[in-house]
């Protein structure tokens, strides 16, 4: 990871806060930021060949994530996908190497502790309730945010909010545009965290997204426009 130039500057930055309790500080490196959250500080970097090993260690600590998915569910269907956990790992790595898979990785030091996956509709076409979604679509987004994952040891610590903001920053760096998410609309009802892999409506609202319409029984479509950085 790329650190702050010196510990004194880093200490000053960590003492600062936004009202939302997750603040962005741009480091000298193009693809890395440091965030201050309620109880911890994290760096955020893009999923790239250089960060693949940290991402892979996070997935492997959780047995491939969701039964060995390796965060492939929203990608196009490939013949080698779904055949084995090892095959899914190899496919995901190939997509990263070919710049066909993107995510904002959240780091605690050198340890990846969460991510928010993002990409174009062509890169991530396999969203749920697609027929209903297409029926209400006026214009496609430039980017989608499709799933979140947080290390079991870091849950309820603001990591998802940091990952979401990191994804939006990376999208801004890539030129910005209309960004769409499909979070769970909990309607203030307590929901098992295993169902919240798309994030929650309140999480997206805090990041500036606007509710568009329902999608399926419990999810919704939310949008925001991100300016280029």
C-alpha cells in the first residue's frame, strides 16, 4: 500500500472527520486514499493485478465467499465459471488481469478487509429481477455497484461505507457518470446481514444516491451522478 508521506501528516488527517464519519484524504498515489471512520482508519485501492494477492487472501479466508463464488455472480457467464472453486478463482484473476473486473478494496494496513464491486453494465450484466428492471429502465447507467463483502472480523465497523465511497472515487477518476446500485430496502426492519450483500438503502442514501423504484420484493434501484475528478 502507499502510505502518507510521514506519520505527522497521517496523524493530523486521522483526527479530522466529516459529519458522515467517513472522510477522504487523497494520497500522492493516484489509486489510493486514506479514510477516517468512526473507530478505525482504512486505505482504499483499486482491485488490480498488483492488489490481487491481498484480495485473494480475503476471499480464501472466507472459503471462496458464498460457496466459492469468487465474486463472479454479476459477471457474464463463462464456460469455466461455476465448475469448481479453483476454476472460479482462475477466472476472476483472468478478468482482473484483463481489466474486466473492478472493485474498491478496503485495507487495514496490508490486509484487505472488504470490497465494493463496480463496473459497466456490459461488465456486470447479471443483476437479479432483470425482466422487471428492464421494463422500467429509461436509460442505462454508466456504472453499476453490485456487491459488498466485509471480513467477518471487521463487520459493523463502517467498512461498507468506506468501500462505497472508494468505488465512487475510482469511478470519478475514470471519468464519472451515472452510477446505479441495487440495495436491500430494509424499511427500518432488522435483516440478517447475510442478505445485505448489495448494501442497504440507508447506506446509499448517506452516499448521496436517490431512490428510483423498487426491484423485486426487497430491493430497489438507486442512482447518483458522479463528476469526473
